[in-house]
């Protein structure tokens, strides 16, 4: 497995306004996520690693309070308000646009470090990538901007598939942009697309059935925090339907999904930890540029390919960053 580094964030010390410059004996970090703790173990480890590299050991130098929405975006405003009431020195908004927007609505004073899948400028989180302004900065994982690339990889893996099933979270802010990219890509590949929207467990079950009835030959699962919290269920459906599928993160392929294409999330959350430490040390979020990954990883599960009856093209194997056997 090749581990590729993100663009290095700059460090340094700057004196800045009183609210962010004040330090407690043990500052509090609020961690708000649209995901669940169970599917976030590895990224939490990476987050704490980044904090440690910036000089803060969790439990010794800094306290952390977590709030998890478990894929239910409607819970985020109340969770954000609750954690803001506790007066954190830094607020982490993890798990995509839903958490970041809830955090933005909850406070315009507390420094916020976010992780999002799309463009935070278009979403209105920051003024620009290089000079965010305001009280927010963070990382863009580009997860939602890679759907067309995933469609192309899926077509290369299963060129005979004529009907591509697409699972999209209609409640996710980036869903419309994702569908535009997918539909444009499908036209270029001369294949049809069947879309199933799902933002709840019931809709997920109904979406699978719709794709089955439509005769989907392959499956593209759009990037969305809700789907990450239902990863095992989604992969189990792929196995049950015996169709090739592609996802955004390696976690899906590790669970038995056929393939994934996207960034390596722990590197992103390590960067979030670093930024949280920089802010605790006196850097204003307005001066910390939004970080975007420069490289991505393709992961292929050969065991799943064999079970699905797919011969993985040599071209894909040659460019895979990891092959799970």
C-alpha cells in the first residue's frame, strides 16, 4: 500500500486576537461528526496523531468531547449548539458538508476546522482556499468531485455493464452536483443510469430493490457521510446481488466491496489534528489555507472480483495502489 502525503501545511507562530489567543490549562476541543464512532476509529487515531505532532496529547494537554450524528443530518444543529455551549477552544466539524454547515451556523467566533467532500468556497464556508477568512478552515477531501472518475473506472472493470445503478443521498448537499457529473460521464460511456435516492435505512432498502428491478449491471455508490455509516449493509447488498461496485474510500473494499477510488482519509484527519494544534498555539484559521489532496488511491479486492466472476483488467491492476486478496 502506498501512502501518499497531502500537501504540507505550513507552521509557525503568530500573535492574534484575544479570543483565539487565550489558552486554558487544558483547552477543550469539540469534535462534531455526521458519522458514527464505530466507523471512525482509524480517522480518530490519525486526528490524535496530528494533534500530538502539534504538541497536544489528548487527555493530557487537551480534552476532547465528541458528538456523533450517526448519519442523521437533522441531529447536527442540536449537537453543534450543545458543544458550542461548552465553550471549546476549537471545534472540529468532521464527516462532510452537513457537519461543517451546522458548525458554521452554531458559531461565528469559535475557530472551526472542517472536513468536506466538495468545494468549501461554493458551499459558502470560506472566502477562498488560500485565505479562508472568518473563523473556518480545514480540508477538502474532493470525495464528491470524483464521481465521473469512479464511473470511468467502473466501466473499465465491467465494460459489458449497460445499466449502471447509482446510489445517491438526496439529503446530502453535494448530491445534485454528483448526479450532473455522473450523467455526463454515462453519456460519454454510452451506458444508461438508474438512480436510487436514499437518506434513511428504509430508503436504502427501497433503493436496492429499485436498482434490482431496473436490472442494474453494476453499482456506483456516491460519496456521502450517511453511506459511510451504513457501509457494511451496502457492501452486503453488492455481494448478494453479485454485481461489481465502486465506492469512495478503501474501507468499503476492505469490507468486501469490489473497488474504491479516493483519498486516504487518515492523512486528511491527521491534517485536521495538526490544524487544531496550530490554532491552539495561536494561528488564526483565517490564515490557514484549506488543504486539498494531490493524489488518490485505487483499491481492488481480488477475492470479491473472483466471487463476482470478474476478470480484473491488467490495466487496472497495474495502476492499483492496493490489491486485497
